[in-house]
């Protein structure tokens, strides 16, 4: 959807990203890997770990969380929002676009353009139940090329594995097997990580794909599609030791465990992590601010004030 041009990205300095937990760190990583200097942009990242996962929640609830988080990010004086959570983009991306005063970026359209440009004909999408139910990737891809066959499935066991920091554990491969078997049986040429948590399972996914598929299956990371499209830089640069120095990290969950597992995801120390109370997020909700304005008593004009 949304703001897509390279020039709009160049002019944006301070970017807010959000996800239900650690997943959006994969999007941050892709964006940071396109910077020439670590301080070229500043990032504010918030993971709503306390309410993670979003993927089995109803759309109305997700949309109210998005209003709260985007309201909080706007209070941090950001110039743009990156929806680093496909479940949120699927449930309320259009709505966010309608009320956000700053440009909004998500992963869906750039992934669709990438798939069409690569001339892939059978594509699998692993996503959360909420994203798969809305067929978010299928609709975005078919908008670009109606002939591409898309098989989009919900993989609800995966986000809890990433959130628990178990990406390398045998449970990860066990959980992945049925999902990948289903997609491989459709003869897909490529599989999209349709949830931003899944790139952190990439080595387990590669193992299971190699085990189950007789042909080569390309893995597509939507975060890479977004980062290369908006930065105009195709390839990642090596992420240096100070790459995340201009990033602020916040969570609604436990700050220490967010720092520990988040550092493992990004292979760099991301502490300190700030704690954000749910009450503060709720108070920041874009909706409650709109409601506040609407509910304010009408201004009373007295003749003296007018003259
Ligand atoms: N990482 C998110 C996504 O891209 C959300 C996962 C979840 O909370 O279920 O969909």
C-alpha cells in the first residue's frame, strides 16, 4: 500500500516501527542494513510483547492496538511509521493510513511487486492465522498479477517459538514440518515469510524445506523487498557493531527479557530497552485523542472576546 517512493524515504529522518513482539526486528535489520552511516536515520521500535501474539485475535482488537501504538509512536515525534507486523497491516493497514498524519509503510505491496517481477508462478505464504484468513498477501499479489497462484496458510505455532527464543531448538523444526509439507505438496517455487517473526527461523525453515522438497524453493523475506524498494539499494551492507546506535527499543512486556532475546535476534546488544505501560499506550491511542477533541465542549464566544 502506501508511501513507496525512494525520494520520500530519503527525506524521512525519524522512523517508528511496531510489532506484537520481536518479529519487527527483522524489518529493522533490513532497513538498518541499507544505511550508509548508522546515524543517517533514527528508529523507535516498540514490541507489544505483553499482548503477543496478535495472530489469533479478532481484527477489531488488533485495530484498537494499532491505534494505541501508532498514537504512542506519534508522541515520539516520528516522521513515518513502518508497520513491521503483517497481522496489523492485514487487519488495519488501510485504516491506519486514513488517520496517520505521517507516511505509513508496510510490506505487502513491495512483496507483491517483487514476486511479479521475479515471474514466480506458484507461491506459498506462511503467515499468522489472521493474515492468512484475510488473504492479505494473496490479494496484494493478485492485484499485481492475477495469474500467480498463491497458497497462503496460517502457522500459529511459530510466533510463540520465536518469542520464547527457541528458534534453534528441535521444537522449531517439528512445528514447521506440517506447514512446509502442505506448501511443498502444492509444488510452490517460493515461500514468503508472511510474518515478520519467521525470518528468525530461517535456518530451521531451510532445513525442513531441504528435507521435504525435491526441487529448490526460494525463500522470500518481505522486509528485504521493502528495504530494497524504498532505499533503492538492492543488497544489504554488513551490519557493523554500532549499527543500532540510533535505535530506541521499547516493549510493553519485560524489558530485560526483551533485551536478551532481541539481542539474540539481531546478534547485537540492544539494551537498554524501555518499558511502556499499557495504560500509557491506551492513553496515547489515536482514537482516544480524536474522541477527546470531539468530546470537548464547544468553544463559547463572548461578544468581548470577538471584538
Ligand atoms: N510479527 C507479526 C506479523 O508479521 C505478528 C505475529 C503475531 O503476533 O501473531 O504478522
